[in-house]
C-alpha cells in the first residue's frame, strides 16, 4: 500500500514530504539531462511529456504545475518515491567509504526515466560533456518533439526520430552519434528491441538486447537499464567509477550494495566528483 506523501494540495501545486531528496544533487548529477535550475532556485524540466517545476522548501518539495493524479501516476514513480532511501543509506553505511558518500552527498534519488529517452540520451552522452549533451538533446526535442506550450517540448518518439533519418538530424549537431541514434530509433520503432522483454529480463539478458544497437556498448546498456528500466543493480562504469573501483573496491563493491549497486554507484560517483 502506498504511503501518503502529500502535505497540501493547491491549484496546480502539490507539496510533499519526501525524506532523503535533494533536488540539486538528484537533478544535476548526470543521470538526466532535461532539468535546469532557474535564477530563483527552482528546477524546471520535462519528463513523460509533462513539464514540471520543483522547489525545495522548509516543509518539503513543491511540485508546481501538476495535480494529484499526475503526482501519483507519473512523478511518484519517476522520483522513485516508494523506495526507502533512508533505510538504503543506513545499509550502505556499513561500509566506510559508502558511509562518507551518503553522508556528504545525502539526498540523491534514482530517476526512473522513460526507456527510449534514457537510451537515446546515453547514446548522445558518449565521449561528450554534460553541457553539450544537454544542448544536443534540447535541439532534438525542439526539432522533432511536440510543443507542450511555451518553451517546453516533449522528447520525440522513436518512430518520429527514425523517420527523420541521419540527414534529418543534422540540425541537432550530434556528429558521429547521429547514425547510432537512428539505428536505435529504427530498432525500437520496429520492435526489434523489445522493451517489455527487457523489463521482464535479468541484467545480462537486458544488456544483450540493448547491445544489438550499433554504438551501444556495456556502459550505455547499463545506464539504460539503470535509469530507463529501474534495474537498480545495474552498474555503469565510466572513468570516474573505474577510478573509484581501482582505488577503493578492487574486489568489487561491498556486500551491503548488493541488489542496489546502481544506487550505491550514484552516491560514490557524485561524492568522488564533487567532494572527495
């Protein structure tokens, strides 16, 4: 049974009591690329074709521009609100390095993104930096996504991207990644890559399905499984994580991370990159 998180409900705004949720650390730690912080400190983004503004307040998190139905049907799952992160962090804290990571970077939550958007975004992320990744994704959404009103655009469907073709993606300036984006879009649109099968599969089977796509290797596959399919034991390894593993965990992550290695990785990655 779901726990009630809503403290108050006003027109187009929900205020929710969500422990262990730091907006900046969650939205700007490299797991999603469509959230931006405004001058007033609010965060604004689009997910599942729904614009949303978020504000950290003394009373909780304000979800601005939404209603109770979307909070329950979209945002509760997107922000992984039914997982007990306090309990998870207590479990991680049995290891000294993870204990420092969760204490110094408290509040990171896993974002449960739409699988196609996660797959496409991490193809774009290859050999790239975050500002440029965000720029390419923004141009892709403006070029092919539905205008949701004002300056908000939906992430385009795999079918729409596939129909554009490599030449049609020229305005987003994705470089060599364009051909990989199109191959992924075609395989998803025609059902060759079966998302339902990946949801129902273990990590190895899910990875094997995703690496059928040109340009998708181990890291992109693991990122897609973690952020797009919510498989929290998926374990993406980039330069930072490789360095962490060599220095702290040459024999692998400690037992306390088993079953949630992807979440442990988020804390270690953000800690090492921003604090350590």
